[in-house]
C-alpha cells in the first residue's frame, strides 16, 4: 500500500457563525454639579436640559465640600469663583450628563473661555462623597467687595434676564454684567 493512494482529503465543515450583535459600548457619562440656572425649575434647566432630556439625568441634591464665593451680577446670573478661603459650601444638584449634553453645557457656559470646568468633591444628601465637575468663572474684579451666597434660590432667580434680553453694553471683561 502506498501512502496517500485512495485516500481523499475531506474538508472540515466550517461551523456557521451566528450573527452577533455589535455590543454598543457604554457612552461616557460625566457627573456635573449644578448650582444656578441649570437646577430643576430654573431657566436653563427648562430651556437646555429639558430640550434634550436623554442627555441629562438628575441624581440627587449635594453640597460642595469646598467653599466658593458665589456672586450674582446685574442680571441675577450666579457665578462661582475659585478663591480658597472665601465663600460658602454651595448647595446644588448632581446630574449624569452624556457626551452630547456636556458639549451643550460647555457651549452654554463658554468653555473654553468664559468659564472653566473643574473637578470638585461634593457630599450627597445621603452622605456619599463623589467627584463631580463644576463650572467656575475664571476671575471677578473686586471679589472681596461683593456679597457671597450659599445657594441660588428661586427668589433670586426671579430677577434673571435671559441671554437675548440683556444689554450687552453692560457686559464686563470678566464675563458678567454690571451697571456702571
């Protein structure tokens, strides 16, 4: 007998692959601490967050572990300033925000430029310490001469003037509006 004579190679049957669904990777979500007009019931929450509700999800109320001076300008726009040792622990709300939502918020807040986004530690109402991002104004002149607030209230917000209704001649180099 000669090797290989009369023997046929058989092809192995390939197993049919079942179609697989591409697993969608989890989209990156960012934890954002809001303290002003983005809070529930305030102007930008209704006009920005509610316009794309799939981008934003409210988690809980929280307070910043760090103290910040919160000031209001002539149009009742709240600003937080990075100035160690001044101000209050700030009350606000925590949201998970999608990448698209974060782009919308950055555009609203003028990042990069007018505001910067930084990471801070907040304590939730149930006692958890979490890292969240917050929008801070870069600088405000005469900060020491201004009133500081621990929270932005609906009473303060009643005087808020939306962007299209502001007198742009009152806008200052630091980004806020002041009567001269």
